[in-house]
C-alpha cells in the first residue's frame, strides 16, 4: 500500500480484535528459569504459588508450552471500552526532526487509568472474582497500575488494597485520589501497617520507598487476610501474557498496511509494557520468520539490564516472595526518587532477562533530564503529554531517527507510548524550573545491593 494511504491513526475493526493472548515462552528455546521457593530453593509448585496468587493465574504463570491462550469473553467485552488502542504515525515528529525515518507509536493511554496497565488488571481481577475471592492486594509505583486495578475491581465488585511507593504517594496525590474514587484503599509504603513495613522503616529511616518494599507489604497483607490474593502489575509471566494484546494488535495493524518495523523500542522497569509490545514480533524472530532490532530503555538511576547481574534474587525488599532469575540490582537496592516511578524496580522480568541474556535484544539507560527534553519535544509536536516512563522510549526513538537523518537510511521505528503524564506535572515543573538532577548510582552504590543477593 502506498505511503499516502496510511492514515495518521490506524484502528482495528472489532472483528479484527485479538481473541487470544500470545505466550512468547512457547517459542523460546531457552525457557525462563523457574521461580524458586525461598526456603528450599526448589522450583515453586502450583500449590505453593496458589497461597499468594489466584489459581488460574498460577496456571498461566507456569505455562511454557501453549502459544495461544484464549481471552475470556467477559475480559474481551471489557477491552471494548478502550480497545483497540490506536497505532499512530508520528508524521509531525518526523517533519520536525527532518528525518527520513518513519516513526510509529502504539498509544496505550486512552483510558482513565492512563496507561497499558488495565490490560492485565482486568484479567487478574476477573480470575480473582471467578475464584470467589473477596479482594486483592497490590503495590504501585507511579500509580498507573494501582489506578488500573482499582478500576477493574470496582467493575467486578472486589475490594482493592494498594500499597503505593511513598515518593510517588507524595508526588502524585491526584493519582492517589483517582484510586480512592474507584474504591481502593491507598497506603504509602513502607508503612506501619505491616511487620515488613515497620522493619524497613527501622532499617532505613526516612526512606522514600521502592516497588520492592511495596510488594513485600502487599504480599504480607494478602497472605494474612482470608479471602484475598496478591496481584502484580509487571515482571511476572502472567502479566506479560496479558499485555501481549498490545503486540498482537500492533502486528495486525501493521500487516494490514504492509508496514514492517526495523526497530522496536519500549521502556523497561519490570517488563510489562516492553514484553507486551515486542511479544508477537519476538515470536517471529525466535521462529526465524523475521528479524527486528529490539531496544529496552531504562533509567540511568535504576539500571537493571545495563549494570545489573543475571542471578536469582528476591522479587521484594522484605525477602518473602519467591526467588526469580533476572537481571537485578539486588532486592535491597532502593533507587533515587526519580520521576519515572513505574521504572523504579530493582529487577527485570524473567522472560525478558532470558531473551536479553540470549542476545535477542539491546538495552540502554538514559538520564531523566534527557528523557524530559524528549517528552517536551514530543508533546509540542504530537499533542500528547507523555508519561515519564513512556518518554524513555521517546528519547531513544528520537535518537534513532536522528541517526537515520545522518546516514540517510529510511528505517521504520516503532515505540510504545505506554501512557499519559497528566498526573506528572510535579515532575514537569521540576524540569521546567531547572531543578531536576541526574542521579546515577556509583559502582559502590550498586555493590551494596548486589552483596545482598542470595547465595546458594
């Protein structure tokens, strides 16, 4: 199809909407390492995982073989409220950059939660409801996941308890209030409401918290409250499975117009957005059907891929969760209070970690001032105020487009615009006032976290 026939926004018809999630593990020669019991160091069984997670989600977590997993009709009906999300050709950005590159982004912010997180939140809440549970507990960093889960729980009449990383709780009060509007209780983490929270506060007085801290508190709350289970917005296999709808939709839309991306870029914190965006394309690469250049982008202040180690580690600061083999900075590492709260996690998805270790993708880290420069540039020409997390991908997409300008190559670039930044104005204010700094941990800073890795 000729380029002038490609619209600014590409939407799928309802009949083209995915009916299945795609499980990239089925096509991986080297499967992600299993979760280990922190006490025995043996692979976690379904029964053990069922104490923390919903039964059906445990099955999805352990399924390395089924390539397609059917999306229940009730979830597909919920998806229709905000999906399909648009695939957008960034014509204005291309013109501004004067680049021969063609730039596309998959926009996941067109729902009240403001991000892609709702794709997995409704799935996890649905399975909790099907199991007859009273409610769920979770953590949230920037607040998008907590908002998404509160929306899903409200829709399905489930109770929702959210532990929000303290620095985000203080920086983003309006995100907190959206969660409360949907009926969730929101607690700044670490808190005095759990044993683990009290211990972390005693060991680290005045800490701004981390996702690892909040996870520990949410797991404790779930396991000590009858009729509750814990749900997680990133990292886990099941979450990447649900988020695969992003990649499936994107691939279908691009195929419809004969578009093939050369470079696919996503921000990386725990891995939900990146894993969801690249899933279907990665499957093609794994099967030898096509080739793509994948780039994971993370903050320089929390560089799990680029400066972490590939090892078994606790998924939480309190060391009560299973051990996962992943690129990690150590569960005790508490990153600086940067403004991309959703990327402040010490580790990375086991699926993405295995793919990275096997050389299927590249990783880059970027400083937050450079990220906000890209965010502002994007907002001024594309009309969307992007979330700080998403803006990591924008930064590298612009960098790659400028390389094309220098070389004259007409590459096609695809990136994930995970959500909007309308609750991140405190961060934008700091940037505009010249008060934003670029903290990069020293080797000594990282050493402290890595020394806490479990040894067995």
